[in-house]
């Protein structure tokens, strides 16, 4: 193979380009040998497409820390076989601008997209039931997010410090919202806070509102829990 072209070379060269997704990712076979997981990456990839299969077996999972700290990554396309995004799978991918989560995904792990500071929007598919703690924390350019009716749990600090988030609709299916899930974002932007939905059993995201701009708060009659220090320092 040609590894370099010498300076001032006058010779003609024919170069053949080859692209392969497998060269950018590292995989691991499951214990029962029925599927593969993405466990790491190679080099400094910018664009990745996760293939559907390897050796005839599906790739079902983006494992914990698989692409953690891949600051060169701008876009990744996940195959429809993916059903789980592990903890910190994409955390600190600071140049990641877009990602489409496949419909088969049911779990978004803790800190999965934490500190993806260039991620602007994301749609969570209908199959997801749980959004882990710190899943989208410090995604400072995230302006909108759609949460489907399938979600029942939003972890603590899930959207903490999403300072550009202006609106979010939480479905009635959600029965648990962890402490600080929406702290330091929506409540900084408005003079009043109105919390949706209407039937959640825990309003954990009232934890540390801490906004001097708040003049009015509406709490639904179904609210059962307001965490400690919820309105501390609301001068």
C-alpha cells in the first residue's frame, strides 16, 4: 500500500479509497453469543454509521462509555436493531450535532448524552420507558425535546443545565421525576413557572428552582411531593 507521496514527486499514482464502518468501531460479542455491542471507537471519527449486523448477528447495544469523550464525532446513525443506549455512551461528545434514536430503543442510560454541548434537538422514540439520571445534562444548546407517552421515569438532573431549553411537554405516563431533573434551565427564562403534566406522582423537578426572577408558581392539585429547598432563595 502507498503510505506517503514524497515531496516534489513527479510520478503518477493511483489511489483507491475504501470506507468501512467496522474500522471505526470496536465490538464485543454477548455472553450468550446472540448479539454484538459497540464498546469503543478507533481514531478520530467524524461520521459513523453503525451497521445492522456482524457475522450474521445483530448489533443491539451501545455499551456504557462506548463513545465517551469522542470530541471529533459530529454525527452518528444507529441501526434499527439498537435497543439500548448505555450509561455515558455519548457523554462529552462535544461536537455531536444530531442523532436519531431508533424506535427499538427502550432505555437511555444515565449520562448517556451528558455534556453534548452542540446537540440542539432530539426526538425520543415511542418505545423508551426510562430516561436516566443526567442523561442530557449540560446540553447547553438543546432547545427542544419530545418525550413520548411510553416514558414512565425521568431520572434526577436528567436535563440539568440545559440553558437553551425553552419548552418541554411531559406526558401523563410519567410517574416519577427525579430531583433537579429540570433545574437551572426553564425556570431561569420565565418570570413564572407552570409545571406539566397533571398526574405525576412526584414533582422532583421543583428541587432547587433558585430563581430570583420567579413571581408566580402554579402547582397542580395532583401534586404529592415537593422536595427540600424547592423554592430556596426565590427572593
